[in-house]
C-alpha cells in the first residue's frame, strides 16, 4: 500500500492531479467556515450545537460538511446540482429533444450540462430563499432567529451569497473532474461526510449507552466491508466474435465478455434519493401557517423532516420513503446506463453473438432478463445498507448521524477514485492499490 502511494507521487501528471484535488478540498473546507453576511453569529453557534443531534437537519448538515448549521457561503452544498441532474435525466426520458441530445455524443452532453448549470442556479435561489425564511421563523432552529434583521436587503444578500456559493462549488467540482482525479461532485460530498465523522462519533457516544455505541459501530464496519465486497461483484456474459477473412488477414474469432455489476448504478441512487428528500422541507416552508396548510406542515415536520417522537432519529416514514426511492433510482439509473437493445445491436454489428443465444430480439430479451435479475438484489442491497443504521437509531432513539447513506457514499466514492488511480498506475507499469 505504501509503495502504491509512493508510486502515485512519482508520476508527475498523477501527482499534479492529486495535489490539485487536495487544493480544491482545502478551499471547500475554508469556505464552509465563512458565514454569510447578516446572521447572528452567537445564535448560529448555539444552533450548530443543537442541530448536530437533529435527524433531518443533521442529515442536511452532514452533506454540506457542517456548512448548513454554520450558515456559511457553502451552506447549500452541491445538492442543488445533484437535484438538477436528476430533473434533467428524468426529463430526458420523456422529452425526445433531450434524448436526441444525449445520443449526439460530446456536443449534446455539453448542451445538457449547460442547461443543468442554469437549473442548478434556479434551484439554489429557491432553496436559499426557503432556508432564509426557515432560519428566521425558527421552524428548524427551535425558535431561535438566526437572521434577526430580516429586511428585504439582508434577505437578498443572504440568498445571493448562498446561491453564488453553490455555483462556485459546482465550478470547483467540474474542475476536479477535468484537472483532478475522480468525479468532482461525488468527491465534494465525500469530503463533506468525512469531515463530520469525528463529531458524529462523539455525539453517538455521548447520547447512547456503551453497548449501543459498540453495536452501531460494528454494524457500520460490517456494512463497509460488505459494500466493498458487493461492489466488486459482477456477472460476466460471454461474447464470441465470428472469424472473418479479408485478403490475407483473419479478423475476429476472439472471445470476450460483458461485465454486469451487481450494483451498476453505484452511489448515484443514494445521492438522488437523499436529494429528493429535501423537497418536503421546501414544501413545508411554502405552505400557509393556518388551516389545511398548518395540518400538512405539521404532518411533514413530524414524519418527513424532524426527529421521531421528539427524539434523535428520523421517523419510520422518512426511513421507508428513502428506501423506496433508493430502489426506484437504482432501476432508473441502471436502465439509463445499460440499454439491452443498443448493446445487442452493437454486438451484432461487430459480428459477435452470445453462445447459445440467437442474435437480435433473443439477445435483447436475454440481456434484459439477466439485467433485471441482477438489479433486484443490487437495489435491495442499496436500500438495506442505506436504512439499516437509521433503523437501529430509531429503535434505540440514538443519534446516528453517519447513516447508511453516508457509509455507502464514502465507500463507493473511495472505491471509484482508487480504481482511477489504479488504472493510471497500471498504465505506467506500476503496481496499484488493488494489485
């Protein structure tokens, strides 16, 4: 392992990518500590101490790396971009023009990326406005007003600052993807979660008995090992290419395989599902405070946002909806990534076939059957890992800030980044981390 680290820094290009990524991380953590103008710093400090134990706010704070409870310029984190990406991918399924842009290759993806950026700014404006109102009204802050001078001028400054912070984070994530190592957006979430691990463990230890802390810690370690094991699992579908003679050359005739991972969607469904769970907070903030609006708001606060029964852990409604969303997005994202018809057509055009399966419609049906059988356990695995620590937290009413969501994101992103560094080392004839 140490040899692999030394080899990674011996290669100038790879060393520059790693150092550039670490530099962006440092800027991100610095920005997470700079508060927006116009807030009460003493009230923010008191709220930060209380919110670390709150179910929903604690989860939002976890994905922003502590920036939300500090009301910093990066308070919204990268989640508006993730939400915008979800919306664009959903629209691509129903809007033919977007689907055609996806199939155009690099040029089409650039147009979709630009639209995603514009949508991110719009969502950041909406979310920052909602959070400004919530932090002033005291709905999330136990009655504490974090923005006492709630004038139009101050609100506009807070909203613009938080929106600009999200746009800056989006740019930093794209810079990591282009000039650094790994997926920039996923790595920013990874850093946010890692930065909160020490404080979350202290909170868990303080508010739970010894055996509860040991059991939950053991579950997290076991889940991490299981994630690493399952993420490496794949179903290999053999493909045989027919031999062709062109002049004096004999082409083809070799065998290969199509690797179908048990979890083809990676950590994306978990990130998508978690970002979707932000919408109840925005809905609750927009409802009237009297009549039917108050009833709906109270139900959302009791079942979808706040801790259950006044305790620490999320409610069963929150846990159940999150699990269902993870299953849905696993199927959805897998269908986007792997199209059986396109794959079968590509195999046939290259003169290949799956042994024992006729080319054409029979190959499509076979690939669809195998994909559905693999996706089911993969979706169940993601859902169980996502909600299992939260279920123990709900049963014992202890604050499990490092839920299955955070575990699977940290383990998945770490694996993907390690594989990228591994491929760079292997390409230059060095031993990698996984060799």
